């Protein structure tokens, strides 16, 4: 089955509603999808219902924004077929609040630098749960004519290395994220392992019950895919794949289904 197991909606940092996202996936010829919003599963029931209407298999999913305690670098963990969706969402709430507070601090720095924004205006762009992401700040700036794209020179000036709006982020420990997904009845998968250089973290995650690794992703070259395949064989992991689609907020133009991924048998319950 043609699948895309890495999609984001307006419940986190995607620009499309869940229903529009599911309809787009259907129009593009997909058979199965997973909406993997950051640190929340609030949109899953809608995704499942919309999937039934469109004749799509919808795998309950999430992407936990975490970090590798060994390196301090980001290490995102995908979760599939999570049974206790409410429990996982509640466990992630403190981290969502921390993300929101961090981005509001960034917004204050941007306002101080002279850009005509205010907190009340930017929150109108926020995710459906009220969390403000960097993309929402950039969207507000673009609508005011200060940028022609979400990612571009202004984003780099604000949020790139040494950017004037950089604020230290706080994320969940990736070990805790993998354990949380497993404890909530789901399958933990290491997301885009080369994007954040997390291949070396794989053995530790396997010890904690990691079930899979993302094989097809826009950041994975054919050589990287071969490395992931070899690691999956070595550790007995299944392979997943997806576009990491965020709609208007995508860093690169990769539509749903573009990675030509398939639905792994291991996550079809």
C-alpha cells in the first residue's frame, strides 16, 4: 500500500487542517497515512473519521520533539498505533507549553528589534491548541510584507546561528519519549536519523524498545537509505517513510506521497 507516515497538520506546525490533509492525500493516490503532529494526538480522531470517509487507512501517529542526552542534539521520535492517545498528549503538555513560552520570548525579541507585531496578532496564527511555532511568527511577518517565504533570509536572520530571536529550547529526553510511546501502547520509531545525526544513538533506543527507523525521508540520500536498511536488519527494526509535509510551512517542496513509501506490515493491527 502506498503510504505517507509523516504528515503534519494545523494541530502543530502544519498549515492544513486534518480534514484537508486527508483529502489531499486521497487526491494524490495514497492508500495509508499517519498524521504525526508534534507532541499531541489531538487531531487523531478527526483523521480516522475523515480517513473512513475517503477510504484511507489512517495510522494513529505522533512525533515527539526530543533531544539526545548524549549529545544535546535534537532526536525526534515518531510513535505509531498509540493506544492511550490522551495519556500521551497529557504527558507532552508541559513540553508544548515550554515550546510556546520559548517562541513568545522570541516574538518579544522580534518586536523589540522593530518589527510591527504584537502577541495578540501572532496568536491568531497559532496551532489549534494555541501553541505558537516559529512558522506562525514567520507567517505573520510574511503577511505584513517582511518576507516572501516562511524560510528565507529573514528566517535565517531571526532564527539561524546567532539569530536575533534565538531562545534556548527545552525538549523531552529522547529516551523518555521512546519509553512514553511504548508505555502508551505504541511503536517508537527514530525519525530522520541523518537530519540530526542520531544514528549513533540507535543502540540505546533499541535497548528501550525502539521498533522502527525512518527509511524514506527528504533528507535521506540513497547512500543514507542503505545505511538505514543495514541498521534495521542488524537491530530487527521495521522501516517507515514519509514526506514530513507541513503544507505552506514545509522547508522543502515535497508533497504527500513523494517519498514513495509503503505501509509496513508491522504497524497494521
